């Protein structure tokens, strides 16, 4: 088997232009795993860092991986046609949604261990227990390596429960659908927006796949974090990965914090304060992969339902703490939510779309504006850039300055020594009062 998976199509003797982009350009690869799922000859696998690897001897040059790859081209009209049967619009970061809900599971066990309100886990359990699905594509941590995520098909309550919580690191999720054609399984998939794009493209290219995917639950995603993040967080705390049993990203009361569960039974928080105030703000700046910085979809616009944290705020702070915000997008998604409410599995409160919009304005700035500007700027300067198609909003001078500023910070993050030095500073005792001050200011009236 020739060595492959390296950028620029290195080592491949077949025409790389028919293949998905990850074989020739890592900067454009979301590591979604779609190429590994669609390949009819199982020629594609996922490498340790999530990028695809090709066994050239098995490739029949059918071009399906290139056709379904969401890496180098994201066409909102095409994705919208695949999901909703019309060309839609790329302008609104909330996408096409018929209802906006704040949701929590009624099962205290599910809710306690979940990322926000346990909506995702409860809906998966409901679908499994009522025979709507045979299994669910979920992402837990790799039991053999506490720094890596691992996606698998959960077929029991215990397996779905084990995958509760978010892992803010890369896993080539769609790769788990490899072999789906050979079974009669109907599956639910829990996916990040780019992974939803891959599945929708696959459904458009191969309509039979529509019958096999019963439900796509999309997660909101501002970015994922690149692979060194856990090792560098542990190193900054003086912890060796070998002494860690498991990393949990949302441990303790909502919103939780990133903690290392040590082999000796100790639980060590890896940052100040909670995950929202003390970690994610700077980790997303230092560890955002290049491809994520050109990603125009924050709310999984083409899923059946999309789920995020209920970050909506009012005068007294969060209005729906420890709940999931759910955007209902398709008829299948609406029926699932209605049936789960009727069965008493979830509680769902209607929330005004405007409150959700205010809470997630970062998606307007980072996704619909900065990402689109950045992709265009990279294309102009001859760097690998994602082709983004759709009626994205107009950008003004403030948007351009913000994009430049964010790109400068990303540059710092790209230099490992600078990144590690900044991380150590942000985790030091010196930062604790600043994080506490930020929290106090946030508790002040939001409006
Ligand atoms: C990388 C990433 C970025 C996110 N960014 C945001 C954000 O910017 N704003 C926001 O509001 N919410 C974001 N979320 C979603 C949020 O963290 C919660 O997943 C969401 O609120 C659902 O909570 P829940 O309690 O309903 O889910 P739970 O019931 O806890 O279930 C979580 C589900 O997420 C799946 N999952 C975990 N990690 C991954 C992964 N890496 N890839 C795919 N699936 C995974 C698990 O399979 C599980 O089924 C992000 C999630 C991830 C994984
Ligand atoms: S399908 Fe996904 S994993 Fe494969 S090359 Fe494209 S973006 Fe990368
Ligand atoms: S066989 Fe088809 S899908 Fe598989 S790697 Fe080759 S071109 Fe891609
Ligand atoms: S930011 Fe976009 S490309 Fe990156 S993981 Fe999230 S959905 Fe995928």
C-alpha cells in the first residue's frame, strides 16, 4: 500500500482531482470522514490525526469521494435543495428553522451527565427505544488514548449514555457510516455542521442513503480544537497523559469545566472558572484548525434538528441554564420533538427567535462574515481556499478589521512555542482574578 494521506497528493499515482480534497490539501479538509464512508471499495480510512488515508490498490477511480466531500466547496443552494427541497438562503446564521425551543431531558440521569440539557441523548434514547432507529452514530473518548475522541455506532442505552457530553476535538464522525450499504440499519447521526454537509451531499449523490439515515441531529459549532490541545493543556498543568484515565470537557454543574480524571482517582480541573468563561474563549482562538476558520455554518443549518447550549441571557443572567437550545428544521425533526414531548421524555419551551439570535451573534460575525472574508482573501493571495456559494451578508469595514484581527491571533496560535507560552500564561494564577472579573461583569444586566 503506497503511503498516502499527505497533502499535495504526494505518493498518489491516480488522478487526485477526482478524489476528495483531503488527499491533496489538508488545509481544506474538515476531517469529516465522509470520503471513508462513501467509498464503495473501502479504500479510504482515517489516519491518527483524522485526515483520510487512501489504499490506492483498492481505488476504482469512481469519483464518489470527490463528489461528496464538503472540504473545498460549500454550496448553500445545493445543500438546501438536498435538505429542504429548495435553494434557501445563506444570509441568516440561524438558517431555515420552523421552531426555536429550550429543551431538557426529564431523566435526571441523562441530564446530569450531559453537555447542556441532555436533549441529544434523550432524543437518541427515545428513537432507539421506540424502534425508529437501530443505532446512533455518537462520539465518545477513545478508551485507549485519553487525548483522542472516537466515533462509533451505539446500539444500546448504555452506549448512548456513555457518549453524553461534548468532545471539542476532531473525530472523523461520518467514517462510522462506512459499510452502511451492506446492512438494513436505520441510523440517527449526531454531527457537526461540516459532517452534516458531507451526509447531505452523499444523499444527493446516492438517494438510497436517505432511507438509511433516519435523523440528522446537528450540533452548533463555532470551531473544533486541533489535536495538540489536550496534550498541551495537560503539559501546562504538569500532568503526563499516561497518568490520565479520561478527559471530560463539561464536568460538574452547567456549563461545567474541562477536567482530567486521573488513574489514581483524583479529578483535576484544567483551567480557571467554568468552560465558557475560563477556557473556550481562548482555546478556540489558539487551536482552531485552518479549515474551521473558513467555515460558514455555525448552527448545522442542514440538519433535521440543530442543538446547542441555551446561552440566551436576560436581566438576571441566563434565562434557560442547563438546557439545550433546539432549532427544528425539517418535518421529520418536528415529529421527533413533538412525539418526545408527548411521551414525556423531554420538556420543551418555545423561545423567541430574536433571543436565540442575540445569544449567538458570534456566528453572524465569525461564520457568515469573517469566514467568508477569510476564504475570499486566501483565494486572492493564492492560498488554498474553500469555495463558498450563497448569498452571504454584506461586510463593512468593522467586519474586515475584525477578520484581520482574528487572523493575527490565529497566526500566533500556529506557532507552537508562542501558543504554549500563551496557554501557560492564561492558565496561571495571574489570570484567575481577571476571569473572575469577567464573570462578574457578565452577571450585570445584559440589556
Ligand atoms: C466541537 C463542538 C463544538 C461546539 N460548539 C458549540 C458552540 O459554539 N455553541 C453551542 O451552543 N454549542 C456548541 N456545541 C454543542 C454543545 O456543546 C452541545 O453538544 C449541545 O448543546 C448538545 O447538548 P446536549 O446536552 O443536548 O447533548 P448531550 O446529551 O450531552 O449529547 C452530546 C452528543 O454530542 C455528541 N458529540 C460529542 N462530541 C462530538 C464531536 N466532537 N463530534 C460530533 N458529535 C459529538 C455525542 O455523540 C453525544 O451524542 C459544540 C459541540 C461540539 C462537539
Ligand atoms: S470528505 Fe471530509 S475527510 Fe474526506 S477529504 Fe473531504 S473534508 Fe476531508
Ligand atoms: S474508489 Fe471512488 S470513492 Fe473510493 S477512493 Fe477511489 S474515487 Fe474515491
Ligand atoms: S467549524 Fe465548521 S469545519 Fe470546523 S468542525 Fe465545526 S463545522 Fe466542521
